[in-house]
């Protein structure tokens, strides 16, 4: 039986008994509860194997990301090295056997020493809700703005 089928059978059995349970019904309920626990145990074990596999995948992902960062850093260093040497020798272009390289002027780059001194026309303000302040207001009994609700949903704690 599937877990939901066991649950349905338990609900049906409990729905049948309006008064005292017979010994037969109690035995059937005990058997269904045992089947439910066994099925739940199997689900938890399978879930744990998925969590372990996800952790292993994350570790491999992190290892590959670190390798990608190292390779990118080395490639960037080589480009900077070539730019430095070409600039030092006054060479603007080279055409090697497979690749070409040319020193170009990049787009304008803006550097700002102190953002606080900029006029408003040069500053973007991001409006973002403060969820913690909303939770504290609700906890204190204050009315929440329209369109804001706070809900506590059940969750499964697995240990």
C-alpha cells in the first residue's frame, strides 16, 4: 500500500467506529498504524539518501566552481601580462598564428569616493519591505498595512 492509501484506510476505519472499537477494528487499526510507520520510515531513509546525494553534488559543484575561478583568474592574468608587455614595447596589434590581439580603449569607468556627497539626481533609491518590522508590528498588536498578511505554516522537522 502507498502512504496515502494507508492514511485513507485509517480514516475509513475511524469513521466506521461511532462507539467503542471492536477487537477486530483495534487490530486492523494497529496493523495500519504499523504499516504507516514502516512506510514513513522508508520515506525518511530515501529522503536522507537524497539529502546526502545533494550534499555530494554541492561539494562537486563547489570544487568545479573553484577550478573555474582559478582558470579564469589565470586567463585574466595572462591577458593583463600580455597587455602590460605590449604597452611597454609600444606594440598596438599582433597577429599570431591563430589569434590576434590589439590594445583598445575601454568604455568610461565611473569611480565614486563618497556616495553621500552625490546629488539626488545621481542616486537610485531601492524601496524594499522590512519583513522583520512587519512581524514585530503584528506581534505588538499593531494593525498591518492593507495587502500584508502574516501566516505560520506547518513544516516537518526531521532529525
